[in-house]
């Protein structure tokens, strides 16, 4: 029994190591550059999420009231500008799209995004939002270089515009993406917008991180002070010991 348990543990470690290696050897991803201390960015990201994402995706582990407190928003601001589902202030953020309608439209229910950044990383989500392109062969008219054949249509196309793929010599590999029809934002503005959105999703993945950042400096200061006092105490105890 012990040998079998050890074999299972070793197998699990090997699979995790293989997964990590595959991830590490994957394509280089652009940096999302997210900063949870940037409250203005978090607020802009929240507006983007509620205007373009909440119609299909939930954040079931985050409540409107918690978000308001963390992002420096009032209840009136949240309920007027961000509540498009008829929720109450203390409710979790849940899409109103029925599962059967979602399955009929997309082939499956869109995932909850509460832990999306924790699961895939901020850089991956940022790259994904910048890698949609027109694909007439796709049932939804769009494809994505980061997640090929994704079931999600591109909700931000009016902001970014339409990208087309430049194929490699094999006719199958996407060599690069070119902006064929500009959107409402310049490329720089769109990149900033997706950084803000990813920043908000990073916050939603772990709201407590804001509190850790808030109190972290004080904890470090306390440890430095405690270390200094402990050093003085040590010198006092040992000054007569030779």
C-alpha cells in the first residue's frame, strides 16, 4: 500500500512538472503590467467588465458591495453605472443569461471569470484579449491565436477594430495580425483598456490582495523595528559576557 501511494505521488509530481515545462516552453506572452495599487485602472477595468462581459460571464465569488468598498466607489455609483443585471448591492456578480440560452448560442455555458487570472495568469488573459482576428471559416466569424477555435465571439471589436491574420508559408500558421479596420480606440488606447480590464479581473481573482498590499508596508516596518529592538536587547544581555 505504501509503495503504491509513493508511486501515485511521484506520478502526480511528474505530471505537474511536465505541465509546468510545457507552460514554460510556450509562446512568449506580452506583459499585462497590471498594478492592483492603481485604483483608477481598477475602476476603468470594472466599467469595461460590466459594459462588455457581464452579459455572459459572472464573478460569483465577488459581491457588488465588496467591490465598491475595495475600489473606492459609492453604492449609488455602483448601482447606477455598473449594475446591469437588476442585482441588489449585497448580491454576488452573476450574469442574467440563462444556461440553456448560453449553450444554444455558444455551444457551452461561458465560464465564470472569478478565478480566470489566477488560473491562467494576467499575461495570458491580456494576450488573449489582443489576439482576436476575423476568420470566415469560424462559425462565429472570429478566431484567436492564443486560444484557437475559441467559442467566444469578440466582444471588444468596436473598441479595437478588426484584425486580419497574415498566414505563414504553410497557409495554416498565423504569422502576425494586422489591423484592417480601426475601432473607436487607437491601438495604444486599446492596449491600455485591456490592461485595465485584466487588472480588474486580477483583483476579482483575489480581492484580499488589496488588503495585503495595504498592510504589507506596516508589517514590514514592524518587523524592522522589532529586529532593531531585539538587536539592542541582545547587546544589553551579552555586554558583560566575555
